[in-house]
């Protein structure tokens, strides 16, 4: 890392970050470093140089003050020309951010001296029509309230792979694999892996297992074509009224395995024309039930096909209409995260992730602590 002459601040939009910005400004004045801030935040850091948000990319490094959401915003800001980003935790758990407020001054010294490790993170390049988006955590197609499930076709490198009928479908980076995808039962991906995982949320039919893909594979999601009330398409396939090779798009389905292409979805998550259902259902004369297809529910008619929300890093950026698609691919090394102690940070993150799996309230979790630690916490809370 080169000389640190300009330092950009990215602030949580509403949280009080004054104590942290005071530390940064005071440190920068002593070291002869110029501090820049988004012009919309000029009143929050009066002594900083206000610049348009786009010009923060000209800084030598950024300091994100907030939580993981603020950190993701900082990474997205400089994704086209990555800059090191130091995260200061003013939030709750903080998986991406590493530094607590008492550690900030020392962390800035180490950043200026180049005594840090830069951790490289991948991002998703998302295209929706003529819109281009960046996501460091995940892309999600989510059911809109009051509308139908997400009924989407997955295409990989131009070949239709299968379909989803679920409350949501999440495509996550290794960083995002600890977030919503993990909550939906997806696997954790190593930060050093150039891969993505696609995880359905509450699948009712179609692909029902997480799918891991390599960085070079191009992914596209589109809404299912008009399912209609007739016997054609996926509905007819499930009912056995049309041959497997008559599926729209001409994809041959191996009825013996349920796979939608050679080496594809397999017996666990594909379309089954006999035997067990794709999401734990069983076959009846009316189709699949208990989470799968049934004659009464079936696929929605076109006017009820729904407009799933398209989310990047948890923010709704669009709604998918019939005929439109969402494309995504992984771009390695798009984010540079500053680490002071990689080993300790990973140990802390692992512990935090394990705590999320415990069905305990904060007061209940205190009972797991040693008595002397509980006493220390109680003394801190005294007025």
C-alpha cells in the first residue's frame, strides 16, 4: 500500500458516529492527512473536505464507520477501482468490520505505516435490463407481499438448468454465504474461494437444494413463461401430460434421475415424474403434495405470476416483470478489506456465527458466561 495522503470517510446514515469521526480528524491533523467526506455529510464532520460521493474513489483509503451495511456501501463505492477499506464497528455483530472504537487510533497508525493485511473480496456484477449493480453479499429474488411465489428459470452459460418455485432465491458470494443464504440452509464458502452459492428459500417445487457454481459461470434468472391452465410447460410435465422433451426451451429431462441436464440437478433437487417430490412431497394422483405440486394450487396463472423484488445486498432495486431477466457473474478481487489480525478476526467471526444458531435471548446467553464475567457486565450496567 502506498503513501496515505487522502482518507475518505463513509458514515452510517443515521447513527451517532461523532466520537469516531473526532478520532479520525484529530489523527489526520497530526499526520498531515486530508480527510474527505460525502458532501451530504458535511455537517457531521465539519473539518473534513466535502466532495461528491463519486470522488471518494480518489482517496488512498476509506474508513467505514457503522456496521456491516455501511462497510458494504463503502466497498460498492470503490468496486470499479478498489481502495483499502478499514471498518469501524458501531453496530451489533459486525462480521465484516473488525475495529472497535478504542482500537481506532492504533489501527490508523498501522494503516498509514502499511502494517496491515489486505483481504480481497469478490462481488457480483448484476445486470437488470440496462441497469448495472454491484453486490458484495448477495443478489435475491424475493416474493412480494400479497403476490405469488418466485417462479423463475435458472440459466447457466446459456443453458436452462431448471426452475425454482420458492419464497426467494438467493445468489451469494463467499462473504454473503454467512448471511441470508446461510439462514436458508446454504453452505458456508471459504473467503478464499472464487465461487457463488444459489440457495432457494422455502422451496415448494423445482430445485430445492443449494447449488455452488464457479466464478466463470454466467447466471441468468427469468420468470417462468406463461404457465397457463393448459397441459403444456412445467405443469403438464409434472402431471405427466406432456413428454419430458416437449418442455419449453427443448431441454431433455432424464426421468430416471430428475436431472435437467447431464450432470445437473440430480435426484435431490430436480423435477420428478415419479417417486418422491422435489421438496419432500410424495406422488399422488393429483401430483405432488406436502410442499410440491398439487392439482388445487398448481402454478399461478399469468396474471398472478407475481413481480418478485430484486434485491442487492438487502436493498430493493427493481421488480422482475415477465420477459425481463437478471444476469449475474462473480468478479474476484473487487473489494479490499483492511485486516489488522486475520486469525483473530476469523476466530471472532466463527464464534459470532455459532452464537446465531443458539435459540437464546441475550439474558439467557448470560447464563453461559463464567460467573466473574457476568459480574463484570453487571457492574458496567450500574448507573
